[in-house]
């Protein structure tokens, strides 16, 4: 059995969401106790952060695999598979016309089995700006009135990748005629499989309509929910430094990448962990 070499400390960012973890070096092969401590922190705080982690892509992939099988992003699917297919480049500079993540979302919710969690490691960051916001969907659910909870609990929604991915390609002057975008139906209110907390599971990037309502009713409810989940009461804000890592639970949070740093460069890689179908 691998001997534990780390002494983990956790500092919550606020009472609702987010914590920074110190005292661990992710270049090392982690002991089972360390993996368990990180998993527990993720369940409790919903998004966790690490500083000063000068890891390689292989170490990044290995860290992700300690938490499950890796998810392959739609932009990578169909290309030559390799041991690096679980890596998603994240890159923006003066030539970028639209970045990924510039609207509130949970990653690839249009998949039938959306990702469980994502681990983003940035190596190059702008001198100022480029923060990422995270919002707790369990806190957002808890803040709803009882009648609204009862209404949403009975509904399902269609998540479609086409509007988001097609618009990003168009604005960045890219063309992928072989791209096939996923779509899936998920409950509007889901239950977190580990914590048991109820969460709001619709987002403005991928959710296009509520199935049980008329178009006008669906639009009205989605407008309300999309605005509700962005309340500052449910959020934390992470300011990046080189070799920082954000590790978030896609079943529990939405996030938003602030693009206030153009034309500066911001780059790194994301590893994403496969999940299961959301359930009521």
C-alpha cells in the first residue's frame, strides 16, 4: 500500500460553495486516503482549488483517473484515439472570437450521461482578469419557494449541443462538417447520487426547452431559472494564477468563464470524469 506523504488542509471560500486545498503535491502518486479526502471535500464544497501544481499532462490524466473513467469531449470525439484523448485543450488569445464557457453551464449536459466532474489546469493566465465563477445548484434549489419546487420537480428538459457548438465554430471561423452534436432529456430537478441533495439541472448553454410545457410557458420558466441560478448568494469566484487547478462537480454546480482579458493569452488543459444519467 502506498504510504501517505501529504498533510491536507482545507480553507472554505465562503459558507455556501468552494474551498482551497493545501498541503498536497499532485505530481505524486496519491495514497488512497488522500484521494478519499479530496473526494469528500468535493462532495462537501462542490468545487475545490489547488495552487502551485506544476503537473505534466500525464500526471493530470493520472489524477483524473483516480476518480473514475475519463470522458471524451465532443470536440475530440471522432479523432484518432490515444491515451491523451481525455485531455481537452483550453486556449484563448488575440485571435479568439468566442471562448468556451462564456455562458453559465454544466459541462456537456447534452450527453445522455453527462460528466461527473471536471479538472482544469491552467499554465498561462492573463496578468489580470480571466476569473471563473461557480454557482451552487443545491443552494439555488434550496432558495426556491415550495410551489416552484413542486412545479419543477415534475418536469424534464431537452439539452442540445448544436446551438452552442455551432455558434462557437462559426465565430471562430471553424468548420467541422462531420460534427454530430449530442442531445438528451434530463430532469429539471436532479438528485445528487452521493450527497442526496436536490439540484437544479438546466443551464443557458445547453437547455433549449421544457418538454411538458408549451413553448411560451417553457421560455418563461427557463428565463426565470437561468436568472435565478446566477444570484451572487450561491457563488464563489476563483482568480487564477499559473499552475492553479479547479476541480468541480458538474452534478452540483454551474460555472462561467469571464472573458475580460482579451487579447491576452489564457491556456491549459481540462480532464473530465465520466458520469451517469441524472435522476430525480
